[in-house]
């Protein structure tokens, strides 16, 4: 996998998509001075909402278009010192609108969306409550993260009416794999497919930590410009990071076209304050949705995140308890044996079970004690020499050893993963654990090396046309070392260091 082009970090991650300075036309965006609520910038379609040319809106206070009740409600909301987005219903002239207020450091941004959109679904509170309550109850019954995803995809498709709903899990390299999928007949299935990180590049992923969802009701929309182009308060483009109406990058519009998707909604799944995955919803035709409908997605994504967090934390607690018990058992062997070497010898396969390894070596100068499957004599000695040159003081691990030590490719079936616990650095003594390669096939959604196609000018670019199955066989990579295993290794290293310090002649 390391041979694939990393568009995510090399190119896509540098695109400033939050400074696009365009909005989608399903609402109006205003930029206001904080104290006076004077309009300093507006989307050009504001003229339709206010029945006033956009140029004439500038430097007029928003209060001029609000009735007394709306002005009072907005004032009280703004005085609440709430930094989260604040939704509030307003009467703008003779039109009802929902305003979403973003409190920026130097100015306010308000997104206005008409409440009487005839194309949006008419859902009463009772309807929404009953459907959401049922979905939440179903999700709560899940006993694994996979089951959460399967249930969530099914319930969200029923609730939302989208043609396809997918649950997408990120790996350590930010490639995303579809864990669950519900769709209408005739659509192309991506279940089990992995998509390269550049499909949702790092700056786009970062925006999901600021804004819980991304809604595009019609990819064929006509972008609306802001007037004036430059924000007079900051003399720069407006930061639209957390704005729902933020315009869509041209490359993403083309991506949706290539997928034969017209409308999309993507909602985050968070674990430990990091992006764990996404809920991706696709529709073959335009699909208007109200802010209330979008908020249902936000609510359910929080429910899904909470359930996944609960299950993962429970699994981690069980695994941590198990690994701590095994570490204590190995430590007992050292105490009972009167030394590291004797404890290692007497422990049987306990050290292997502790780290889910298939081979282990205790290096004491020129002496090597082994357990399980390890590289042959000279190969093992060469690994030790390589480690000696590193002068390791902390736990070291790799699950792709041949990537950093090319000779390991010759015995990948024994040692593709390595975990090194320094025992006595001064004497070049280590405990080494090995794991074999796990040969696996990745089902990519299209060739990852063709994720982006550049024009001859090297500036213009396009996403790939095909998302057909493209298989890759991955070799020379072991199961990854879990964080709990690394913590246990570090704990064992500390214990051995103290033991060696107290027993110089072990």
C-alpha cells in the first residue's frame, strides 16, 4: 500500500475549501458587524429575500427588516454568549426564515433558510419523534460496532428517504471502508469497498469536527457569490468552515457526477473526539431538506457515535484487563525464576499470549533465547545488529518490517511485525516479539493510483471516472500492534529496568 500515490497529503490536503467564497442557493448568507448587526457582506441572492438590491443592503442593520418580536429574540440569543451555532426563527419582512447564527471572533455569520420550502418534507414533531425514537431503540440493541452500522444504515434510509445510505469507517491512513449499506435497486453497491483518503481529504475531514454534517441538495446548483468578494472587516475571504450552505468544490461536484449522485448528505461519527467514520447518503435526483430534517441526522449521528464509543470502550476495557493479567503472570515468572532469562525460559508461551505474537527472542549480548517461530540464526543475528545500531531507549514497533528493514521481506511469513522492548541498553539486551504477515485483499472503489487525474498544465485536475472493483493483494504486513499492547510493553520495560537496576547480576 505504501506504493500508492498519497494525494491526501501531497495535494488534496492543501486545498483551502473553507475559503471557497461561494454558497449554495437554498439559503441566504449574511456577514454582520457584531455590535450593530450592520450587513457588511451578503450572498447575491439576498436581494430576493429582502426585496432590495444587494448593494443597498450593505451597512444597513438587519434590524431594519425584522419585526419587533424577531429583533428581540435575536438580541436575546446573541447576548447568551453561546459559541455554538444558534438556530432561531425570524420574520424577515413578510417571510418566515430560520436563521443559523455563527459567532466568529470579528463578525457574525447568519445563514437564512426559508421555512415554507414547498419541496422539503412536511414532518411534524410527533412524526419525527416516533421515527427517531424507534431508530434509537434499534441502535441501542446492537452488541458490536458492525451491528450498529448495519442497523443505522437501515434505519436512516427509512427515516431519510435517500436512495442509498452507507456507513464508512476510516483506517489509520484515512482510507475509508464501507461497513454497511442500504440502497434502492439498480444502484451500484460499494459494500466492502475501500476508498482512498483523497476522496475525503484531510481538510474536508477537519471540517466535520467543526460542522456535524455536509448537505448538498443538488450538485447541479448555480453557485452564489458573496458581495463584496472581500470581507471588509478582515480584508480577506470569509471563513465558511462551519456554514451549512458553503459552496461545493468543483472537483467534488465532478466526483458526484461520476458516481451518478445528484444529492448527498454526509454526517460524522466521532470516537474519542476524532473522526471515526461517516454516514454517507446519496440520492439520484435533487433532494431538498429542511434544517429540521438535517438536525435529525445530526441527532442520530450523535446517538450512533455514543453507542459505538460505548462498545469500543467496553471492548478496550476487557482487552486491557486481559492484557494486564497476562503481564502480571509474566512478571511472576521473572520473580519466581530469580531473573529475566530464567523467567523468560519458564514462562512457556505466556509472553506470546501477552502480545498476541508467534515468536519471541530474549537478546542478552551474544546469547539468544527463542520461543515460537523466529527468523533463522543468521537472519535473527542481523536483526539484532540492526536494532543495536538504533540504540533504542523506548519500545519500538512496526507492522511492516520490510518497509524499514528490507531483508525482512525474505521471511515475511514469520516476522512482518516486530515489537522491541529494551531490557538493558548498555548491554544491547532486548526482548523481541514477532508476528507473521497477514495476506489480505483490499477491494478498492476504483484504482487508488488514479484517484486524481491532472491536466497537462499540472494545475487542473479531475476525480477518477470509475468506482468499479479494483483489487489489491497486500503482503508483508502483520496485524497492527494495539495501543493497549504498546502500553503493556512500556509497562514491562519499566518493570524490567527497575528489576535490572536492583539486581545487577541477574
